C-alpha cells in the first residue's frame, strides 16, 4: 500500500491548521496516494458563506508560503464564485467548499475507502488543556 509522503502530510497539516484558524468546518485530510498518481492527499474543508471560503483559501496559501520549504499552488480554480476553491500543491490538493457544495458533491463519501490522516486543531487542544488545569 502506498501512503502519503512526509511532504504531503506536512503541507496537509499546515493547511488544515490554517483552515481551522479561520473557523473552517468539517476539516478532513484524506490519504489518496494508493488510489491516485496525481496527488498524495486531499484536504477538505467547508464554510457557510463565500467570504469565509475565500478567507480560508487565503489563509492556507499564506501558511504554506511561509513554511521553511515554501509551497505555492501550481493551480488555483474556482475563486471567483467562492463556492468551491481548489488549490493544487501537487502533493496535496485542497478543496475549500461552501457547505452546500460540500453536501452536494460529497467528496468525503466518494473517497470513503481511503484512510484519513489525523488532524487536531491546536486551539481545541489548548482549550482542553486549559479546562483540565
């Protein structure tokens, strides 16, 4: 079985945290390396309105561009409508969707047989740590 590269995992977790920081919903990282030759992982995230979709996409681009080994998308699609924006980083493909598009296209179901890569929002970890103290 082929699994996502370390680079894909690094990009995916950095992108997921950037999305979480902008209050993205239902953040999922799917390891598609065994199924696709064009990429190792998909990051799915959603938001209830177009402006938030755009803000999440901008935050992801900024976060990945500021990594020690900078990453810039080779392709960016869908930003005008703000309903479904795709960022292609080769190792990682980011899908930020309006909540309605996420439900309609159901990429989660389409790729349900693929393993997921765990992601935990650091703010939730810090909040839980604060409660435990």
